[in-house]
């Protein structure tokens, strides 16, 4: 199955993508993780993306599309994948359609996690605090300033994707404010329904 998970920062997308990937035995492809790895490794892409990511802005489409195009064609993604954090703009969605079409593939389902915006800020700031308490390093973009920009980018650039996929007839929406296990169940049910 080829799945896209859509949802704002702090919606629990990453947690659900990891669980679902295990359950379905297909890889989770998180562009956030891929870009953070590129930043750590100081690759050319990482060097270009670093400052924008720290500010909470989206990195340019062509950069992310290149990363994803290479990744989804690797052998481990042959039988399917879960995209987490991509596409995030209409241009990225169109690029994904092109890549899939060129390779004779298609998207099976796009699941949108619906979450109340006010809850998000609290969730993420809490995640940062927990990380610090546990002696881990909080993400550099989990600060209030960067988070506001991430939410704003989501509202402006990513939220319109729900209509894009609804028009294609492959959008499912689930309530992301339920407890983690319930979201996982709803997500799975949405996929098999
Ligand atoms: P979030 O918690 O905001 O959903 P992610 O881990 O998915 O965080 O992404 C972190 C950052 O990586 C984003 O704020 C953005 O700078 C960059 N990024 C990730 N995916 C994309 C994408 N598809 N297009 C542009 N930028 C992206």
C-alpha cells in the first residue's frame, strides 16, 4: 500500500506512521527525518536546508522532491510506503503524482489527522520539555517562534492538500485528538474500509 499521512505539526503523524509501518511491514518515509539526517551529515542538501528548518520554514520543493524521488524507488519501498511529512505543498503533490505515474504506481490512500490547532502548541512545547527532562536534545524547531511559523506554513501551504486529494477520491479523515491507540485503530480501519 502507498499511503500519505497528512496532519499539522504535533498531530501525532510521526508516532502513527511508525506504528502503521510496523503493522503493515512497509517503510515509513519521513521527510523531516531524512532532512535532519542530511543536516547532521552536512550533505549539500542538508547545508541548504539547515537554516530554513531551524526557522520552521518549508525547504524548497525541488530539494525535498529530489530526496523523496530517490527514496521511494529503493527496493525496500517496492511493496509500499507511508509518507510522513510529504507532500506539503500542491507542487510537491503534483511532483509525487508524476513520479508515481512515470513508474506505473499509484497512491492508495491519503489519511488526514484532524486536530484542534490550539492543542498543537501545547503538545509540541511539552514534547520539547520532556526531551530536555529526559536528557535528550529537543528539536531546534520546537520553540514557540519556530512552531508558529510551522503552523502557519501548514495552514497556508499544506492544508489545501486535503481538497486536492478529496477531489481525487482518496482522502480519509480521522480524529487525531483521540488517545494514541484509538487513533491507530481508526487509521487502520480507514485504510481497510
Ligand atoms: P513537523 O513536526 O513540523 O511536522 P517534520 O519533522 O515533518 O516536522 O519537518 C521538520 C522540518 O523539515 C519542516 O519544518 C521543514 O523545514 C522541513 N520539511 C520536512 N518535510 C518537508 C517538505 N515536504 N517540504 C518542505 N520542507 C519540509
